[in-house]
């Protein structure tokens, strides 16, 4: 009889431990996957030092294809081949107002710092490359997703 009690107590302890572990995993998921961007005030005032040049945009295209397109899609519509593998879908840059309503510094901050599932690119890309991506994301947004570099990207 004492053995049955010990087994029942062990099963109860294991069940309780699994429930606690499951709750902790759920909390971690909620707080890391669904949190809003917290942009520091100084990032909002940063201006892109890159000019809207064809060269900067052409330089950004292979970087975008290598590091961004798998989730954000070739045209910035959030439909890359890996997009649906994440619980948080990447945004559609071409959605009216989505990019136009964000300051250059905000876009630069998001690219630099990342937010799960998007990685940080601060150490993977140079500052210049990240600013070039800001230009390219704006062109994708303004053109409705056309990845072609236009000699006059901003009318």
C-alpha cells in the first residue's frame, strides 16, 4: 500500500511539473512573439544618410534577396517561402501607408535590432547596407512591390 502511495505522489509531482513547464513555455512565447516594437525616441529622429541613388538601390537588391526575401518575399508582400513557417507573419511592405508612415530611423532600427522571428542585422550587415535596405523597402512600398530599380525612384 505504501508503494502505491509513493507512485501516486510521484505521478502527481511529475504532472504538476509538466503543467508548470507548459505554462512557462506559453508565457515565453506570448512575451517574445507578440510584443510590439519598442522604438527608442532617438531612432525616430534619425535620417537616412544615403541618397536615393540608383547605385544604392542596386547595391541593396542582392542584400535583400539574401537576407530578407525568404520571409518578406521578392516584392515585399510578406509572402516569402519561409513566411508561413513563423507564428508571426512578416508585414506586407506594399500595404498602403505601412512604410510611408514610418520614419527612416524606425525602419533602420527594426532592420538593425530585429524582433523574433526576424533576426538582428546589426552585426550581419554594415550600417551603409542597412540604410540601403531602408531605401529599397521604401521603393518596394511605393512601387507596389516592383523590385526593378527605377532611375528616378521617388517622383
